[in-house]
């Protein structure tokens, strides 16, 4: 069955608000995904934490796209755009190194501080979007003000939140806070640069589900290599994984949450660009603050001044996200986007009309009627079985958590999944 909009492209305004909604959905799920990394404070190696999460990511990245569109669909999409396979692997490698750095940052300075520092990736992505993909070109002063002002507000709000909670960094060993801050900033730089392959893929018409399927090989291979290289060799890594078995379920769950958030982020990047989509997904800072403060009690004992700063920083970030939400790309800027798309088509021999249709939300791959395979359902069952097996062997995480707030935030996050998933299916059939 083809998408309901297969003959009528979606309007630019509809695509804009679809991308905005996905950006906010990405923020919710990316924020939730970081909660399991708090296990690093219980003495587990940052490399084991990262490897456990990425293993969960690998399982989810294979199964979610396959169940939604089928392996035949993914294969046809990749076959059309072979040149993007290496870019997807490169993006996965950058993600893996950045994710490992975030675990070090959380260990040294806490979730509430680390989040705003690595969310400088929105400014890095904004620069690359303008420089390489013509985003904000000919957009006009009003759109520049909304996007740049909104991104700046998100960063400033994040810095206010970091300042409000900065006393935590002084509680660790001397020099640990500095290393944690450098790790968080390094993660932001790498993640901001990672969005170059994202945007390159989507102005070429690739489906985000196809991109993340290849992406996962780069991230899993890189994290495993880092773990072996810095974790004392293969045998030590296997021994550490065995010791971490009681908490692997939580790490896999964090990886699964990350995949859902990243998928929404990818759709946001496809439909509104990295200059707008990434700052919106960086509202995960607010979710990270909520998980860190309400669930894990990171802000316990704060003064009234610090609490006021937390509220102020949150409001500044919300204002920035609102500004970006209304920064709809005018026709002049969309013309610049199309010139970047044409450049890619000429460089790699792609059909501009076909790519243009994909960028307007049409499911062009489905026109080829890709086959579904009987064994795809078995792969889905196997993935569920892995989570069930890990869950049966799981133990309560060795960290204090407020279960009431955990339940409230979990319900809110699932709400975003339902809304964003329904909109993507209804309007684009996940194209």
C-alpha cells in the first residue's frame, strides 16, 4: 500500500511542522536515553556503559527499520544511493566516540552539567548547515533572527542551568571536573560534525530508516574497538561485560530509547534541516535536567538562588525552541536548498525529480513494491527475546531513583512517541 500522499506532495508548511514535531519528540527520547548512563557512578567502566548501550542500539537499529518498512525496502534504497553507505558508517563512528565521551562527562560532572555542554552541537550543526548545504541562505533577516536567536537561547539557557548546578563538579577529585567538561565539549563538537552525513543523506532523498541501518555498523565497531583498546584487551572487556550482566538490561533499554530519539531527529533533519532540527532536538537538555533532578536527585540541597536559575535557564531554552519552531523556511531559502540537492544529484548521477519527491514526503521507494520476507518477523521476535532474557537477569540498578517521577516522565515520553509516530505514518508512511 502506497503512502496516501504518493501523488500529492505535502506542502512546505506541513513538512515544516512535521519536522518541528519530530524535533521535540527527539528531545524527549534522547533525554530519556541518557538516564541509564548514570550507572557509571556505580563503578562501571565508561567503555562498558557505552558498549552496553550501543549493543542495545545495534539491536534496535536493525529491528525498527525492518519491521516498519522491510529489508527489501531498505536494500532498494541503499542500492540507489551506494555512495552514502560510507557516510553513514562515518557518522556512526563519530557518534560512538561522542557517546563514550558523554559517559566520562557524566561520571565527572553529572548529567545536569554535562548535558548543556555537549548541546553546543546545535551551533556546530548550524554552521555546517549554512556552509555546506545552503541552509538559511536567502532566508531573510527575520528567519536568521529566529534560528540564530533561538539556538543562542538554547545554549545560553543550558549554560545557566550548568552554572546553577556547578557546585557538583567541585565534589570530585581535583582535575576530574576539567576532564569532564572537556569530554562534554568534545562530544558536542563530534556530534555537531556528525550532522554533515545526516544532511548529505537527506538532500539525496535517502530514507532515515535506511541511513540508521548502516549507521549502526560504524558505531558498534568503533565502540567495541575503543573498549578493547582502552579496556585492557578482549578478555578484560568480556569479563567486564559479564560483571555488568545484571545491569545490561538498563543499558540496552537506554540504547533502544536513543534509537527512537535519533530516528525522530533524523526526520527533523530531513524536513527542516540541521540548522533548525538539531537545536529543537537539543531540548533533550530539559528532559535530561528532569531525569537528573527529579529522578536521580542531582539538585538536592540546592539554594533558592540556584533553583531560580534552573527555572530561568529552562524558560530561556523553551523560548529559544519556540522561536526556531516558527522559523519556517521561505521560498527563497527553499530554492537554495534545492540548489544543494541539485549539486548532489549531478555529483552522484541521481534523478533530481525523484529526489525532490522524496524531500516532499513522497514514498518513492514503495513505487517499486519491495518484497517483505517471512524471516523478518523472526528477527523481531529474536530482538524482543534478547530484551526479555536480559530483563529476567536484571537487578535493580545500584543507584537511588524516584520511581514516581520516573513513571511520570516515562508516560510523557511515550506520549511523544505515539504523536510523532502517528504523524510520520499518516503523512509520509515513514518515508
